[in-house]
């Protein structure tokens, strides 16, 4: 399970929080954890919570993933 979070500037962070260990994963294609995040999400092996803790629908997840590098 992953979660969006708010960054220090008050807007959506440029990363995702992995809830299993509270790791902050930057949206960097060279980052192994980021590659694993995208693989799990695209394979429907994991879910994403929005900043309020609500599990995103598949269409919300697809739209969000579409904005990432």
C-alpha cells in the first residue's frame, strides 16, 4: 500500500509514501523503489491512498500514474 502526501511547500509531494516501512520514494525513474512502485501499481498488486487516506479508485490511480515520469 502506498500513500500520497503533502510536501513542505503545502502541495502534493513529488514522491509517494510506502506504508509498509514509511519510506518516502521520489518520482525518479532511476530509483529502484520507484520502478517497483510503478510495477506493482500497474500490475494491480498494490493500491494507493490519497492524502486523506482514502483508497483511490482504479480510474483515479490510472489518471495519477499517467502524470508521473
